[in-house]
C-alpha cells in the first residue's frame, strides 16, 4: 500500500510545536522553574481551604446568622463546640469524673478564642455530662484552631473518663482527616493501575512514564497556584478531591494522545523536531479545543450561584488550563529531546505479546477496530436503536431523583466527632446536634411588649416535628430583635427537619397574627441546607442550558458543522442522564450500597448533579474531539464520509478506550473515600465516562454519522464565511487507500 510522503506542517499549532522543539531545553527549564516556585506551596493548600461554601447570600439562613452575630454578640457565639464527657463506670458527682470536667473547662477557658464554657449538663444515663464551648471566631478561623481546642479537651481525659467533642470545628476537622487519608489511599491504588494501562497501550516504559510525569507536574503546579488563589477566593475543602479527580483524567488523556501521535509520526519517517511539530498540529490542536470545551463546560458551575461551586470551577478550570499548557509546550520539547528513545524499554510490548498468546488474539488492534467499524457501517440502524434503548433504560430512574443534604451524615460513624454527636443525639434527640435558630425582627417595634413571641412559641411547639422550644427568648437592649432556639425531632440533614424550616417560614410564622409587621428569620444547619438545596435545584436547568449552548458553539467553530455539535451535546446529555439514573439506584434506593462500603441516605447529595454534569460534559468532549478530528482528516482528504468514519474509528478507537479506562480507574479509586458525596461524584463520573467512551463514542456516534452521511458536515454559507478558520493543513495521516480497499 503506497503512502504519500508527509507534507511540511504549517499553521499556528505546528509553529508552536516546532518552536518548542527547537528551544527544547529553554522550555524544559521554564517548567522546572515553575515547578520549583509553586511546588512547595502545594502541600500547604489545605491550610487555606474553607469548610464553608454552602452559604446563600440574602437567604433566610444567612440573614439569621448575620443577625445573631451582630445583634447578640457576647451572648451567642459565631461557632461552638459541645464537649461530651463520659465515664465507663463513673458519672457526674464522682470526684474523678468531676475533676475531668473541671480540667476540661479550665484548659479551654485559657484559649484566647474561647468566649465561654457553659455547663456541665448531666445526662440521663448518669455517666455523661455535656459542656457548651462558645468560640469567638467564625468557622474558618475556628477550624484552623480546632487542633488546639481538641488537644485541650483531650488533655483532661483519664483512662476511666473520656472527653470527645462535636460541633462545626470538630466535625470539619474529621472531614479533613478522613479526606486526606482516603485521598492518599486512592492515589496509591490508581497510580500503578494507570501506569500498567499506559504500558499496555504505549508499549515502552519511557513513553508510558511521560503521561505520569506530565500529570504530576500539572497537579503540583495547579495546587501550588491555588494556594495563592485561596487568599482571595473561598475554596472548599472538597477542592482537594475535585482537582485531582479532573486533573489526573485530562492530563493523562492529553499526554496519551500526544505521545501516541508523536510515535506515529516518527514511524512515518519524520525526524524528532518535525514529528513534534506534526503532533502539535494534529493532536495538539485537538487537545487545545478539547481543553477549551472542558473549560467552557466547567464554567457552567459559576451559574449555580453558590460559593462552593465557584471554588470547584476555579480549581478545575485551573488544572485543565495547566494540563493543556503542559501538553502544548513541555511535551513537544521533551518528545523532541527524546526522539527515538521514546520507544526504549518495550516492557509493555512484551506484556501485550504474552497476553495475545494466552488469549489467542490475532491481528493488529487497528485491524480489529476496522472490522468493528465496518460492522457498524453495514447495519447502523440496529446499533443506533439498540444502544439508545440501553442508555434510556439507565436514565429512567432520574424521574424519581430526590436531592438532599449530606453534611455530618456523610462521615463514617466511627470518627470521634460523630461518636460524640451520636451520644448527644441519644440524650437530647437528633435535633440537639444542630438547633433551629429563630430570629424575629420587629422592624422598629419593641417585641418585649405584647404576646407576639409567646404566640410564636405556642405555634412552633404545636408542630409535630418540633421536639422542644427553648423557653423564653433573648432580646436586644431596645427590644427590636428577639432570638431563641428549638430542636427538631430529626437531624439537620433529614428532609423532615428541612421541611419543618419551610413550614415555619411559609405557614407557621405568617399564621401568628400578633407578629403582623415583624419578620421571622430561620437559621441553623437545617435552614442552610434548605436554602442550598433550593438554590441548586432551581439553577440546575440553567447550568445544563448554559453548558450545552457554550459547548455547542465551541464545537461549531472546531468542526465547522451544525449537525455534529448538536449530536454531540444531545448524546452527552444522554450519558449524564444515564449516570444520574445509576446514582439514584445506588445512593437513593440503596442498590449495592453495602458493596461500596456505606449505608445509603435515601437521596442524592444536591451538589453532585450540577458538578457531575459540568465535569462530564467537559471530559466527554475529549473523546468527541479526538474521534472526529481523525474522521475529518480522512474526509477532507478523500471526501468519502463512510470511509472517513470507519477510518477515524479504526485509528482512534484503541486510544479512546485506553483513555477512558484510565479515567474510569481514577474515578473508581475515589470510591475508597469514605465521604459519601465523593463516592457519589466518583461513581457517577466513572459510569458516565464508561458509557460515553464505549456505547456513545464507538457505537452511537459512528452509527449516527453513517446514517447522516454528508449532512454531518453541513454548514450554511453565511455562517461558513463568518466563523474563524483554524485549519493547520492536513498532514497526510490518512492512507491513500480506504478501509474498503484494505
């Protein structure tokens, strides 16, 4: 089979690759300097992260929180801890037990951030006492001092009497510990498996090591840079999870495509510098537009309107940007420096050969993919209808999806703060761990006069889900604000507590006639959960619409087609809905939850669906871009749409499958994390990427394109003249013969 000689690369991307190849040592030196400059700050990022991010500006819960801090300063504290002192055989009144209580109070009162220590309140079991610690600092500052508080409390304990703490700082400290420990466990599992996949795909140990090194560099530089970003943008502690979750996937994928294309160009007779230029002109251009679509999709998280999503967007956009920069500059320089040495140490080739002998696999991978492509080309309708039916069946449970909160309930039950919380709940009821706070703004009226507060007390006490209403109320000196608390019969993450908040705001408070002209603000964790869930649910359609529209526009520019981008966004939407369906089955209905090491909460965590949608829409475009750029190479050279689809799938199917396998391994490794929302996000992404890279990209897409024929590339003339051109000039990657001829 004759192969035309490779033409000289041209265009902006080819020039970038050629320039990096010529100045390879300068490029490598610059990246080494960036790594040294930012690498030292990456381990310190955790100190800059915020436990919050769930506050909704202007919401009832946020206004209530602000009113308590401003109007009742010195009486109510911004943050609190509850100490649970428990004796195995001793209790309140025993000298040994009382001595522990006294030492704990003294130790905590010495701390400059502790405003008061109240109690002890004896428990009904005769062996437990509770102390309330008021902290004169917000949750962020209290969390930074949490180790100090916990150490002071623990110093009072004896072998016979334990001291444990619960409340915001203690719970979020346990979040940090569990998250950090499980993150290291995930990394220890994913690295060797990813390296093995790369070895099997690329063959050479040198080639397989490049994506690993590029990924480590991208993550380290990103996390180090985020250390400074966190100084002026609140970044959630979950950023430590989502940045590696996205970063490892895109960095490995981009590097895999670049290294594969470079070796292909070397095999076609190019020298290392020309191969680097050709690689950047083809695979480099593809990862640039792929990265652009990922960034556009991730930017949709800004539309959620919640601080935690702003942090997610900033962190994930940063790591994708760095991964693209590494792929377009550092990898061409390193590949040009290595040249043919990139093929050395062919460990993977030996493993692959052994596996082929064991499983009696015949033929080259490209030939097997070509046979698969031809099967789809011959019968596109059965493939299209069958795969669509499977995806729709997986998506059906979305009709019953219920969004909820997963705060402290997301933690394992064996951590210290949750054990203390459970003991507190057993004594005073689940609502005692996070009281509902009621602030009444009289709007100039003295609330100490008249029956308004007493009437509100009676109305609240009459609700079936209210366990107890705190007797009396606190008033500001002018009487214009009143404050008291009540306990729900359920925890703050329970939907019944969240519904209680809604009834107070919508029915109970408006129904108290003596409160006419006053305003009732409901605060506390349950109220914050309600505001957060409502905001996310109401903005989710907008996020979906924005992400789909922006992705469509980017793909129109890239492929100069209307039908292909429309097909891409609709099929990716189908993947997302199928992933949502799996989340409902596992995390809401509890199918197989014991196998994943958790007890389902009866809902899907509210922040997971919009996060999952934005991430998936970005990542799935990797495969769309890489598949269709190869298809377009052949189509523009030969003009045969059927042959182009088959050839493009044959040339990219193996790499797409390997890239998806790597992403699935990365995502599934995060199932080892014991925080339930991280399990949800990781399983959802793993399922979505698996479905997208198998059923969608190698079945649905080629079947659809075979049916659409030349309409795939249709673009109205006025729009064709309006859109910017970015063509590098095709590099002759397609052979002069078509798949039918082979």
